[in-house]
């Protein structure tokens, strides 16, 4: 089969490496891919959000199957456009992708169908939001309605911080039209768990759970980033939590989307918090997470392409989806200064022995040399029978990759390891 993967980060590299293992995969194109993905796929210089160009490329090149990985093309309707022209896709259509595209939509969905989440109010004017902030409990959480590169969430400990957050989002329009409406919600506490799930709208198959490390610095300090590393499985996701999530969150979400006439087919990402009163939804994403995918897919033992085809054809219940019982750790190597200001263009040397475990996110080819081109440059994932060994190997590989200005957190997996040792 001729396959096309839309996107160009570490997540897409992990998806492509997994798809390549399928006997059915003949050629894989990446749109746009990146300098590292070029080792595993044919990169085509088309932006992931240029839906017209993506569709034209797919039709012209007789693509048999397309995987749309990032949130923005999904929310913009890339799957609808491709399917309309006869290209089979993995990913939700525009109607279903709204579960990530609008927080006002997803919060109202959860309220209507009694899916556990933080209590909330929604606002479409700054004035009414400011009135609410005079008396709401603190800390409080202010969220822009639309996509904001994971940065549209502000946790405010004081009323002034909360007012400033509302002004930044609604008046200064820091996230553009994504801030026309906001959600203000209850501050929850507890460990966070990411669960990605395959669903064809009839069946839901959760993948192995994982733990992201969103802050830039060790000890969960510093600014929020796209994710500095992940481990899987997540020790806070106990068998009891998994059972409750299936009953109280996963199946009710599928039913809710079906009842709304928005059946979801693809990878549904549940961002969960295990609170003292049980698991609650922090957010939904309509796609694979990054860098969760870089630990989840290396543990997948079944054929990813077969699973994706089954999702598209609504026969997920008929196939086996198996994960290894090993552990995985992904350490992200970033440019020093990320997520703020950083220099790029430094040559990257990846030793041959490490190459199989590397997922490239922000690197380009310049005169046949790989150079850093983004904040998160690459991730290194290792799997092992124990979490401790997976962490040690991932760090050993990450340290072997040399480039000037490289930065990584030193404590990926530390909290997970401590939690395991306490049990
Ligand atoms: P989101 O983009 O919705 O996943 O939010 C980003 C991060 O903000 C989450 O991973 C949580 O760490 C934090 N967060 C979001 N909502 C809440 C909440 N209601 N209570 C506590 N922390 C939250
Ligand atoms: N790692 C969080 C996300 O993909 O949104």
C-alpha cells in the first residue's frame, strides 16, 4: 500500500517507524516530515495545514491510506477533504475533531452526559468572566476555547492573576480567535495520566497508559512545554483506575459523541487526573499525543497499519491489539532556552547504534547534514523489562547524541519510579 502521514514531528516519526514494520506498507510519504524522518519516509514539502495541497498530492499519487496526525489539520477538516476525494483515512472528521478544537464543546459534552471533569463555567465576554472571578474559589484555571499549541491554559492562584489571564486571552487575543470564548474551571489535584485509545466509534481499545513531563525544568519547575519526556506504563494508572475510566469515561464519551451525531474514529486521547474522588477528564485530544506516542507505539506488538485500517472500516472489535508488558522511557533532547528563545542550526551526530531508538522532531537536512531546527529536537526511547532499566538506557542513548546547545531534563521517569517503589 502507498501510505501518507500528515505531520512532521517526533510523533509522526514514531507512527512512521511503526507503520514501516507492516508487510502491507510499500512506500510511506511524510507531509512535510523533517530531516530525520527522511531516513524512514519520502518527505514532501507540503505544510500539514495546507489541506488543498495535501488532497491534491494524495489523489495525484494514488495514496491508498492517509494518516492525519496533528490537531490543526484534523480540526480544519483534512479527513473530510481527503475522504471526499476517495482517499481512505485514519483520523476523525471535522465534526468529531471538535472534541479537541473547542473546550467549550467538550466541557458541555461532559456535563450533558455526566462524564467526570472539573466543575466549570463558560464565558463569551470579558465582563461576565471578570464578575465571576470576584467570588470563584482559588486557585482557578482559565482556558482558551480553541487550539493554542498547549499554551492556552493558565492556572491562577490569585484573583489578579486570573483577571490578567482573562485579559490576555480575551482582550489581547494572545491565542487569536481561540480566545473568543473561555472556560473557567475548578482546580483539581492528583497525578496525571495520558491514555490514548483506538476507537472506530463502536469499540474502544485503550493503549498502554503513559506519563508526560510538561515542564521545562527538573522537579516539574519552569514553563510548560510541548513535553520533555514520557514513560509508559504510568504507575498511577492502576487496574482499578483503568476499570473506572472504561466505565465512567471512555465508553460514555463514545456514546456521547454518537448521540450528538459526531461519531469519533481514530485515536482519542484522554488527559486524565486521578483525583481523590476518582479519575476525571482534564482534556480530550483528537489525535495521538506527543511525546506519548514515542513510548506507546514502541510497546505495540500488533501491526499498526492493520489496526488503523480496522478503525477506518469499523471492525476494530474483530482484531487483536496487543502491547508488550515491558516499560518504555522517552527523553526529549531540546535546544537550550526552549520553550522561549533558542538558537538553532547546530549539526547533530546520531551514532549508528542509537538510530533505531531516535524520533526526530525539530531537525532539517542542510547539505546532507542533520541540523537542529526547532525547540524540541528529538526524542530517544528505550524499552526494557523494568522502568529503571528503560530510563537508564534512554539517558545513555540521549547522552551519546551530540549537538551544541542541547538540553534535556535529567529526571524523566523519576516520579514514576518513586511511585512504583512505594507500592
Ligand atoms: P490542558 O492543555 O487542558 O491539558 O492543560 C494543560 C495542563 O494544565 C494539564 O496537563 C494540567 O497539568 C493543567 N491543568 C489543566 N486543567 C487543570 C485543572 N482543572 N486543575 C489542575 N490542573 C489543570
Ligand atoms: N503531550 C500532550 C499532547 O500531545 O497534547
